C-alpha cells in the first residue's frame, strides 16, 4: 500500500522535492496566519496540557511560561483531551528525565528528557493513531522524528539559537539513519484551520545534495489525519469479523474450530505446505554423528559375544543350582549387556540424511508418522459436525503454497466456511446472499466513519458499493448463460479467451458484475472438470451443483456447492481427480454409513475487506501478509 501521499507540505513547485527544512522558532506564536498554538482550539483533534516544571541549579523554579494549553475536540476545554489527557514535564540539571503520556483514542504520547551539562539528550515518543514521534537530543540539540504511517519526519532544535531543523523522512524501506544527512531550509509550522493539522510554511530552501543521503519529500501538503488508512482498515476488518460471528450466531450456526494441520487436500490442487520434522531430525542426527561417531561392526560383534557369554554364565549358574543371590547378579549383568547392545545397534543404524524406504522418503519416522500439511480449507472437517449438529461454520487461517505474486493471492489467508444440513444449492445461494448483505449493512451501520475515510482517500465509490450490494437482489445465471453473454461482448477484448469449460477469470467476473448487470451476480452449475471432487454431480453428468458469488471491484467473493452425498459417485470423483483414497477414508465414511443432503460455501475474508475498502492489493488488508519470499514478523 503506497502511503506517500499521507504527508504533504506546502512547497513551492520550482523547488526540489527531496529536501530538509529548517525553520526559525518564534517565541510568540500569535501571528496573523492561523490560530495561536498556545491557545485553546476546540476544533483540534488532540487535547493535552503541558505543565513544565523546571529545576535550575539547587533551587526549584517555575518558568514564566510554565503552562502550555492545547485545546482539541469539539467542546474540549483547556487542558482537556478526549480522555482528559495531561502532559507533565520535569526538567533537572543532571540526568533528569521527562515522561509525557497523553491518550487520544488509540494514540499515546510519551516524552523522555535527560538534561545535563554536556551531551544533554531529550527523548520523545508520541503516537497519533499509528504514527510515532521520536526525539533525541545531543550537544544541546533536539532531534524529533515523526512517523506518519510509513513516513517519518526528523525535527532538530538548537536550544542556544532557538532554531529548528525539520527533515522529511524516508520511505518505508529506508531507515531513520538517513535523516541526519539531508540539507536544510527554513520555514515555520502553522496550524491549519480547516483540518486541525500542522502545515510547514517554507521561507527559503538550500540545495539538495543526494550524496548526503537526503530523503524524498512526500507529496501531501499536510500531516495526515489521525484516522489514516492502516488503522481504518484494521477497524473495518475487525467489524467484518464481528459481523461474521453475529450473522451465524443469529441464524443458529455453531462455531467449530477446524484443524490447521491436516492429511488431506480438500481442493485437490496439490499446492499445500508440508508439515514435517524430518529435516530438523536429520540435522540433529548429523550433528550427533559428528560428535559421537557410530560404533563399528567389530564393536557390535564384541557386544553380541559378551551378551552370549553372560547368557551362558546364567545358564551354568542355574544348572549348578547356585544361590539365588548369585543368579540374580548374573542376570543383572546379562540385562545390562543386552541394553548396551541395543543402544549400539540403534546408533549403528543412524544414517545422515532423510530416512528412505524403497527409494522414497520414509514418513513413518516423521512426527505424525505420515505426510501432513497446512490446511487449504476446513470444509471437509466441518462437514463431520454438520452431519451431527446441523448448521455449523468455521473461521480461521488457511494456506496455499501457490507461487503467485499477483495482487489477489496470499500464501496465508482467512476463510469463513459454513455448512448447512438438509440444504440444496438454492438454499446455499440464499444463505450466501444474505450473509454478504449483512456484512455490508453492518459496515454502514457500525463503521461509517472509517468508510467515509476510505471514500475520501482510497475509493470514492466504497459506500455507494456497499449500499448497492446490501439493497439490490443478486442476479443469478448459470455458467452456460454467463459464457454466452461474455462470448457476445464486442466492446471489450478479454485477455483470456472465453469458451465453455474454462474457469472464469477475474476480468470475466468483473465484467459481469460491473458492466453487464451492475450488481452482484451468482453463477451456478459449473463444469465438473474445473471444480472440486466433493461437489454434487448434476444429472447432465457434465456440470456440478456449484456456485460463485461475484461482486464489483473484486470478482469472486464466495464459492460454494451442494456436497456429493452418494458414496459411489464421490469415490469415483476422487479417483478421477488423481487423488489417493486412503487419506479420505474418514470422509467417505460420512457417506458409507449414511448421510444427509447438505451444502456449504466459503468466503475469502481478505477479499471481503478489499471489496469494502476499495483497496487493490490483497497484501494491504491483512496485518502480516505472507507471500512467496516474504514471511517477516
């Protein structure tokens, strides 16, 4: 997600955008441009009170301007914040410290100051929404770094000259170390009466030297609003998760936690992450063999001979009718000899590398004694509960080892999957439609502020799209009808050829929803060759009772089907898909010993967030995206 527009300064167009700005600090801020920074301003977002207490020499004195008041928020009085936050500053002569805490919504301000005779330092950490301020002082200079989303601002103040240097921060991939090497220019910080943020008024500019590691100036003209995109997306995602549980709870669904580790491939695509300890075990064995080499064949033979001798000794004692004490001692020696031989033989069998059997990896030595994977879907497991408890759903992470770098794919993503007992495809489509409408209405009713932010900064049609989906009935057409409509299109040339039997791509799905019908569309009865084995085969023997819910901006949002309940049919479908029967025996038992008609669907949670916010890249709607080559944090 590109956040370069979140910070914007009023910079003359003829100047280089890569610069650092130096401003003069004026003790009297009451100027004709903008309100006084020290006065109450009930229209500002932040409310805090700075009470400066100074210790000078051995006496405690109050500075003449001992109180700084900043009024913020409608109706906020002096020294009052959203939570009546208060900032107190204490200054001493040597190694004194100042800590300032101000809570504003989810933001937090902490200030730490150490003031000494030499090398005095001041540290400030402040958070506004997700932004951060960092301050350090060395040799009577104050440097303030302000983090705004993925940008940062460094502010340096010379106490002696009362001047301030402000350097604009680097992009997300750069570090704060580059800030101190930029050139500077002068200007003043002014409050904006319209937005309540600070504006930098530049009076003069120095030349920019790229060899000194200067930072690029972001394009925005003002500091970003507190509700920036990262926090807004997090709240929208949270609201959608809560709405999901609310919808299913109100409709008598039971929440089931399905396993993340599985032995079966639900989709049959084979793109699964394998879970194994064989590699770590092999490394341990190799290290062990280096430190303690395995015994030789001669040592094994010697140990066997000793066991034989001990056995013969026990036999002789028994035949000689020796005392019980003598026989017991001899038996103990024999037991010890056998244990030592067993340990030697076990170490003798240790070989470096992965265990092999018949030329293949022997998974019987693995942690689960068989091949195991990270799940691609909890559907098969949740079906077991549907047959016992009727309507159920699961909501959790799923994984796909697909080497794709597109804006629509992740290696780790969240799925909402429901299973409805005694339901056919029609019931499944009805439930899916109501669920999507419920999510849209929930955002409009409970998350409108964040949605308005998305309209202003990300996608101006976001709220309009939610209102459309939540109110309009979804169009329903068969796959065959959809292909005919797409084949007749003349005003657009698709990158992927349209013909019966293909899996509709995103461009096809979005054309149906955004151009042809201008509302959500449910396409049903897909060719069996492009769908999973568990979907019920229709009477035409060519299609399956499957459906996809297509929405504007995203395309496919939900995929579902009526499940194949006939044992002989699903067994044949598994074999046709090239899958072994053994991992699915437990699943086949649900049909083998009797079942009921049931259906279900799955919603890609990140795609729902994309649909709601209007963001184009799926990596921007999940806190810690995982994709090929990236698994940080």
